[in-house]
C-alpha cells in the first residue's frame, strides 16, 4: 500500500499561472481533504469530498477548485496563482472505521505534502 | 462555529522528563472527536492519540495520554519519558461526530516541542 501520495512534491509558479495538484489514495477511503499549512496558522481546510463525484468548500476555498471524478483521486486546481497561495499543501483521506455505537475511528491519513511557491 | 486553541507556540523538555501540551476548544456539539497529531521535521502528519467525547475515560497510547475535561472543553496531551524522537510540531484537532458531522477536522495552530538531550 502506498497510502496517500501527492504529485508534485515541489513547484514554483509565476503569478497568474495555473496548475493542478494530484492526490491519490489506494485505501478505498470515502473522504478526502485538501489543507494548506502556513506558519503560525496550523492546517486550514480548503475543500473536501465525502464521496466520488461530491465536493464541498472548507474554511479557505477562494482561488481553488477541486474535482473527484474517481474515488481514489482528489485534484486541487489553482486557476490563476497568487503569491498569497504560497504554502505547503496536504492531502488527506479518511473513512469511518468500526461501529459508531462502540466508537468509530475517523483518523485522517496524510500525504507527504507539496511545497508551492508563487513568485 | 467550532474553534481550537493551542496557547503554547513553543515548548521544550529535557529527555526522559514529562511535558504537557494544552488544547482548548469551543463547541456546542455533544458528539465529537478530538485528536492529537504529530508533525516531525519530515513533515509527515502522524496520529498520536484520539478521544471520543462520549467516553469519560482518558485515552492512552504507550507514553502518550490525554486529560480530557469535557465541561471545561480542555484536551491536553501528556508525554511521559520524553525522547529525542518526540521533537515535532503537535496539532490538536476537533471533528464533529455523526450523524450531523461532515468528517472534517478543525486544527489548532500547533505547539512546537523540542526535546533536549
């Protein structure tokens, strides 16, 4: 099992350029998430998905779009990159493990991160 | 809206000593989950421990334990017998439980822990 993988690991963009970050998981998880991590601000949720074909906005969705056409993949797009989008991006996946009556686990499994710099 | 607060940006502890990291949260929900994640210099996020709000017993995982005070909305992490490998950023996270939950986390801003030799 590769777990959660992210492509690319590093990227430098010029302002106004576009790019797509790919997240893939091989654990058959229903739920997938995109976060950004900035110094002093922890991880903030950008968008998430609770199943194939569904997406929803998180805390900081502006400037980003997502798609989940296949259960195992969750794509994050930047249509017109801005310096404020310089960050480390993490993808995560999760599922409802166990029985809710006895305490299901909602552990999130994270990818290794993508460092994006926008100049 | 739920919020998670970690009031200690940085902490240090001597190897083999005990350290406690604090976390408070604000919610009107009754069913929720709390987590501590560790992020070492490798940047990989690793689950340390989790707690279901309906359980009164504090969760423990080897050298890691929590002090969950539901009424006070406090969820601190105690690391016993600290090791150099515990040096990392630690994040507290909140998740609203089912059936109303959407399975998304709210993270605190993190506490950077350094274990000194």
